[in-house]
C-alpha cells in the first residue's frame, strides 16, 4: 500500500510540474516553492505555507528587472518618465490582467467558493509570488531572462504604455470640470498586510464611488483608481 501511495505522490508531482511548465514556460526545480507561490491565504493560512512572503520578494525582484529594462531601453529619458513607465508596467491591475492571460486561474490555489476572489487581484499577486519562487529556484539571471521572455515582451506593450496619458488623474479632473461633474480622490483605508502598509484610494464622482485602487503608496493607489475610472467611463 505504501508503494502505491508513493507512486501516486510521484505522479501527482510530475503532473503539477508539467502544468507549471506548460503555463509558465519554465521547468520547476523545487516544486514546493511553486506550490507555495500559487497558494492563496484562503487555502493556506500560515506564512510558511501561503504565498504572501513570496509575493513580497517577487514584487521587489520584478520591479528591479523592469527598472533595468526601462533604464536600458530609454537611455535619454529622465527619472520621472522611467518611474511613471514602471508604474504603468507593474501596477496591480496590469499584473492581474497578465496573470489571467497567462492561465493563472487554472493553477492558482484559492477558495473557489468565494466568488469575490474570482474578480479580485489575487492572480496578479500570485504572479509576483511566482517571480519570487523562480528567483529562489533559478537565481536572478535566469529569473530576469524568464520575466522578459514570458511577461514583459509578450504582455507589456511598452510602446502603447508610453502613449497613455502620463497623468491619468489630471485627465479625469479635466473631464469632470468640462462636464460639470464633481470628482475627488479619497483615502478609503490604510492598513498593514503581511508587514507592509497598504493604501486604498477611491475615485468619487458626484458623491458616488466610481473606482478603487490599491497600492503600497497613495500615488500608486490613486493611479490605479484613476486608470479603472477612465476605463469605466470609456474616456
């Protein structure tokens, strides 16, 4: 009986590794790292089992890789432009959209009976956690190659992002003023998640909440809220 249990575990591990390889385009070395990276706290509630620590690490690694990519792509652009471009490339909504396109809904481990999670940004967070897992599994150089090949080049259309209005908040404010609307950005909540301060900003139009942005600082949260508001208004 024990032999059959071991064989089942081996086959299950091989099947998981194959799924990871098919979706992520990378062959896992340490399978447990990827299981942790894909495990949301709704199914694994302790820090040593869920993906929050790896998300923290992956966020920093991804930001560094994108910063390096932009620094080399735009040798004559200033710090402000580079910072804004990086924000466009790695904001929560963008990463969540990319993760969904990559197929993360098929491999992410979360409470599928919680409908609110299906429409949340957990897949973007999971993508960051996977970046952290790849870094620990393969090292920085291979992680950088993987991020550029699987995330940046096929999904982050830099030329298009460059054309996006550099200040979405001003665009919204201008639209509201022109159309006689009252628009404001308000801090809805500030909290600590996994040791990190999180800001939640609301875009409020004529007294009603139009959109919500979440980020590690007020600027990023406002940027995401403004981007979502513009999409809703089809501006």
